[in-house]
C-alpha cells in the first residue's frame, strides 16, 4: 500500500496539488509580499533566485520522498491561493501554510491545514506533525489549533532573533495502538471520556445518561475481544498524554471476511469539538489498520440524523447500504442504520463484476 501523500486531493473549496515549475511566478509573488511577513520580517527573502531554488527543492522533495507542500488552488476556477502541507522537521513533520492576502479571512488556510494534518497522520504514521508560530501571530495560531494541533510549550526557531522570545510550539495528538491487552490501560480515564461523549449526545452505543456500569460492561466486552486478538484499540493522546479520543477495530471471525475490519465507538472529547480531532483519530486508525495482517477494507455503521455521513464521506467512505427505521432511539424516533465502507489504499470500491 502507498506510504506517500496523494499528489492531489480536494476539500469542499480547494484543490491541493504537487507544485510544478510553472508555479514559479506565484511562488515569487507570494513569498516576497512584505504584508505576509509582518510577524517575522526577518524571514522575508526578496531575491527571486532564492524563491526559484526553494520551489525546485519543494518539487524535488515530492520526487524523492512522496510528500511535501502542495500548491493550493480555488476548486471552482483554479486560482492559486497559497501553499500548505508538511515537510520533515527533525524527528517529525513541519506543518506549513501561507496564503495570499486576498484569500485570507475565509477559513481557507484552516481548510487546507486540516486536510494536511489528517493525511499526514494517515499516510505517514509515526511522524509527529508540529507547527512553530511567532508569539502574537493570532491568525496563524488559530489555524494551527483549528487544524488539531495543541499547545506544547515553546521552541526557539532558527529564524528567531536572539532578542526575541521563543516561538510557540504546537503538536498534533498521537494515535496510540493498544492490542492483545486483557484490560485497557487507564481504564477509568477511558470510562470517563466515554460517559462524557454519551451525555453530550455522541453516537457511541448509548443514549445520554446511560449508567456508568452499562458503559463498563461494553468496555469489558471490547477487552475480551482484544485479549483474544479479535480487536485493536486506538487512543488519541495529547502532547501532555491526556486522553482525547478512542476507537476500536474489530475483525470478523468469518475467514472469507478476514481482509476487512469494523470500526466501533469512534469518539472524541466533546469539549474539543470542531478542532479536527475526529478526523485525526480516524486517520490514525486507518494507519493502525494498515499494520494489521492482510486488512484491506474498513467498514462502519452509524445511525442517521446526526451528520456523521458527511464526516465519514470526507474521510473516504462510501455508503453501501441503509436499513430505514432500523434504530429506535425513542418512541416515534426511528433512525436509519447506515453502512459505509472504504478501501485502505484509497481506491474506489468496485462491485463484483464491475470494471
């Protein structure tokens, strides 16, 4: 399976593609605009030759390593808007985003950065995504945080001047794999999170107000699956190791279904909704699934009426079945049971006999 980022990907408003030599005029215009360097004027390089060499280096990194910074275009008309993506930074990956002035204030940098963090988590597992931002650069800090990165202290950047305070360090949470465990580590922390998600209306097997002992029984069932090798757990952990989310892959005991796994209980701390953490967790779960023997497909089901279908579609899933009214939430409130699937290699699903 591929271990590189897609050369091209799309969000609702943007196309992110590998840069090419003909992008040089935009590269020069963007990176020599003083208005984009007000918080770090020392990083402004006006020499077009430097920008040409920089673009060549970016393209070469794609050729050699299969990932890097994308050029970001308006999906509607192809207008170049900026650059975003990840490149090596020590033992991790540096998240980069820079957009022309005319494109700012519309959430476009956040949209691109969220995509970059999620794809890096999925396709480049084990490499921590981070950003280093000058103090007081609030738009850039907001973009990093809305993309799923969390404050992790300070770090002196190579472009920080000696008399300046160090830059702000932000890091993406890690997705930690737990398997063959007779008991989930930090069990009470897991139960606390699960109950908070339930009470906030999360679709994780219970209704708000479910007794903690019922949740604990469900957790025990998953522990039994893990102990037998049928299930693998993923935990989303903050830089300070706080538990932010969790989920399970569960394998079918049927031999002819052994190349697929089912997603169960995907949940993220409700206090952090809107921070891209659900996407990061699911991306990390896909990375975990690729490390499981012979797994090629992932499947999930959810109850309609909560917007989850749109979320899973953005993560590459296709609806493959629906049972109207199969889930009775309450008297007079019947929901559809919706089935979605994706291939781990990202390729489209193909029905038997299809081309």
